[in-house]
């Protein structure tokens, strides 16, 4: 388990480093675009910017034009990786509790029901009864698989809800909103 955490920490460090490098390049491009837009507005529509300082305009322009998806995608991915051991631990505890209160059938009982009179499984023609036990014991993997997928979908839903609720408008709309 410790190697999982080491791998996840290294992977996240690399991803956050790449994101930082990318965002610095984007900030430089946005600074260049701000200069052009500020000059354009000052020349063509100076009354539109009345009551707005250049610093406020820079902040609004950066909020409108900075790509937001990579930050949210990286946050969702990091949350998923960090929550994976907790998710698997909770699913294991849930399966253990279900076994203790008798909610899961014993593999031998299920294998006995699936065997025909000649000792072969209905869905496996050449399988001995021991194979049925191994197959049925591994059915818990089904619950782990879909449990992890459900947690992943919940994390993505939370991040995408936040992503869309904080979406800025167009530059002109944001300037008008800031001037109110």
C-alpha cells in the first residue's frame, strides 16, 4: 500500500508541475492580450471603461480568458487518486459487514445450486465444482468495480457542478457587472 501512495504522490507532483508550467505560459499570453484589449478599449470606447482601473480590467480579462478546465480536471483526478484507498477500505468494510450479517451467500451454497446432476456447471460445461467456488468467491470484485466507478462519478459530478456554477461570462458582461 505504501508503494501506491509513493506512486500517487510522484504522479501528482509531476502533473501539478506540468500544470504550473502550463499556467505560467498562459499567464504570459493573457498579459499580452490584456495590453492589446486595454489599448483597444482606451482608443475606441473610453467611456465604456469609466470607473474601472487598469488593474481591475486585468483581473476581469484574466478571469474571462484563462482556461479553467485543466485545473478542474487535475483537481478531480487528484481527488480520485487520494480517495481510492478510502473507497476500497469502505467497500471492504461493507463486504465484510454483509458477510457477517448473512447478506452474501456462501460460495459452496451457490456452487451447489449451479451444478447439475453430473457435477458440471450450467454455464461452464467442462468445469469441476472447485472452479465454481473460485468463480463465485471472485464475484465480490463486481461490487468493488462498480463501487469505485460510482465514487468516481460522484467526484466528477461535484467538480463539474462547481466548474459550471463559477463560469464567467463574456468580457463585456463581466466589465458591466464589475462596474455595478
